[in-house]
């Protein structure tokens, strides 16, 4: 082998899911941030993906304790939908991933050029661990990802500010509960409570964590448990089916306005409720942003 040749490593996994679902989970940022980590103490809080030849992608990889992080990024050189993806990483290494469909199963095969900083064994294990994490995510029947969006004739900075502002948040989320509000901080890594009172005056809501907050670009909320009165419940049968569910807000400049996209994971029992109320809430936020000046955070 010449000194210019790179060692090529291979990882493989059989996914018990049709190729259409596997492809979506592999390529859509709302899915990528759920599986793109090699171990439980790492996370991928943000991802971008322009899936076309010449398009670029980026996934933020970081330790949950904030001690280290890096951007995994590159450019696509070939995209054959449902069949093949090839790209080149920022350091020039090439990666090829094929999707082989056989009935209800999809086999993923990835070949990647190794780097020189870590042992081949460590690289093989790390990439395989991420693929195994993907397999678990793609095969999961758990919560369903729902998406809502709205076009707002206002600058993205104004939409972002009004969405998070205490007073304006109470206004646009009043669609869900007239007493809706939050306690805590929108800063990345912070604990935050989303709460309100019912008709009997009982306090309830969600215990959550701000997984990511990139101003004017992206906010990710991880829901950890429920609030019942003065009690915060983050374990047990009440929350184990959906703990870790994400609620993501993506802000995109669209001409002179903003396109706000909301992706959230929801159990089947809440699907019809969200389908009815989320469009109304976004319409209210649209009205606030288009009719009133932004409030300070």
C-alpha cells in the first residue's frame, strides 16, 4: 500500500424497516439528532442537511457535559434516492453508504476512509456504535414525529425573540391553556418548566431541558417528565413511554419573512389534539410578530 492510500473500514446493519422509512431517518435532521451519537454520554443537538450532489451537511457532535464537541461536516458527491449516498468530509476522506431493500428489511453498508489520529479498532467501533444507535431509532415504533409550519412576514430575529419572550410566550401558547407559561431559562443545557393550571386550579405541565439554542436559527427542547402540583416526576410508568421526546423549532429566512418549522414527537393519544391546536398557536404567533414590535427576552 502506498503512503497516499487510505485504509477503508466497513460497517453493516440490518434494519427491520422498509427502505423509505430508513432513508427518511438517515437523512432528515429531525431524525439525525435522535441517533447520531456513539454513546449515551454524547449527543447531536443540531443538524443541517442539503441532500443533493454539491449540497453540504453538518451535525454537531458533543459530550453532554459540555466538555468537548465538534462539527461533523462534508459535501455530497452522489445521491441516488433510496439506494446510495456518497460524500467527502472536510478533511478529504470519502464515505459511501448503500441501502439494500429486501421486503420489510433494509441493509445498510457504509465504507469510510480511516483517519490517522485514532486506532482503526476505535474508529470501527465508534462508527458501528452510531449505526447501531440508528438501527434502534429506525426500528422504534415509539412516538410519532409531527410537523407544523407557518410563514411569518417578519424578520427571523423578531420571530425568535417573540416566541421565547415571557409575555409573548404566554399569549401564543394560550391556545393550549389560558394560563400557559414557563419557569426557567432558554439557555442551552438549562432546566425549564412549561406549566399551567386546570379548571380546578391544579398546576400541571412538563419538566424539560433546553437541548440546543442557536439564536435565530434553532431551538430544541427535550421533555423529561411531568409536573403535578409541587412534584416533578421524571421516572416511572407515567413518563417512561415518552421521556426524551423532542420539540424542535427551526427558523428559516424566507424572502423578507420567516418560515418557522416545528417538529415534535407525540404519542398517538395526543395526535388529534396537536393537529387541532398547533396550527392555531402558530397563527397566533404569526399575528403577534406581524402586528406588534418584538419584546426583549
